[in-house]
C-alpha cells in the first residue's frame, strides 16, 4: 500500500530514479507518480519497466518515462540523464536506487568481478549526481537520496564487494552533502533492512530465514518495497529542507 501522506511541493517536480523498474525502485516510481511528480526512471530491464509504466499510467494517469540504459556504461547513463532533463526539465529530485546484491565468496572475487560490482553498486551514484547537480543548482536546489543498506552494518559476510560499496555510499553522501549544501542541494542516504522483493523471494527467502529475521525486528511485520516510499518522499520534499548528510535506517528496528 502506498503511503497516505501527500507532499504538495512534489507535484510537478522533475524526479529521476535509477533502477526504477521493479522492486524498491518500482515502488518509488509509483509513489512519486501518485504525488503528481514528473517521474523518469532508468533501468536495464525492458519488459518489467514497460509493464510498470502501463500499470502506473492506468492507476494515476501520470505515466512515468522509462529510459533504457546500462548504468555501468557512463556514456549511456549520461545520455539517459539528458533525456530526462529534456522531457521534464532540470532534475530536482534524484534517487540513486539501482544495485545488485548477488552473493559472492571472498575466495571467488577477482579484480574483474570486484570492478564489475562497484560499477553497479557505487560508481553510478557518483556519476548520476555529477550529471544532475549543475541543473539542480541552477533550479535553486533539490534533494538527492542515495540507497545504501544495513547489510554492512550487520557484518554480513556473504557479499563483501557489495557491502564495501554500500558502506562507501554513506561516505559519498556525507562528502557531497558538504559540497552541494551551498547550492541548497540536500544529500541523504536510506539504509533499508531486508525488503522482500520478488528477487528476494526467488533467490533467498525461505520461511525459516524470514521468520527468524522478522523476530529480530521491533515491528514484527515483513517489510515490502512500498514501505520505503514514505521515507523517500519525506527526504525529497521540502518537509525535510534542513536535513542533509544523514543516513536514515529503515529496518523495522533491528539496529
């Protein structure tokens, strides 16, 4: 269920979401569309992305703009950002959501696989910000929201390249909050706990693992992608106009 809160200042805002075609990103695309924002999202998966656009259009009458790109290709990324700006005007809300949380053993990591992991899990965060920041500053400011993860805070050892990237996102967030604060651009991070997307169900969720995880939460409910939407809308909105350089943990209370 989408959050009931309405943020009037988000209506008509130019919003760009990476990895916005499914999972948490798909919920964010839908959530911003319900707010009346002009939403563009970048994704590599054609079929689910186009299906999401059709579904959101039918539900809201506010069709998102799907931009196909491989975020590990910086030229493709920059072209997608330019297309979003051409369609909707300067981006004033950027959500860096795209990630790949594939598990990998330490002994199996090669220099090539390490670089490929970082090319998805942190490099696009920086270069998307680099691409949108001048227009955002010229527009008078905006909000950048970087998705990190609680996985690196919980000492999870089955995906070291991924957790290294997710920790680095917090450092990137704080550094760029300092850099762009004078331009009234706020930069914050969101650290989700275990959000049960379709990908999680297909690859890693078992009844016992899910029940054990939920038993450690203060709030004993399974977290779903739409549970991330309210936090991101708040960070995007002027309701959080003096909040920057922060990491908000949304994990049901494990940490």
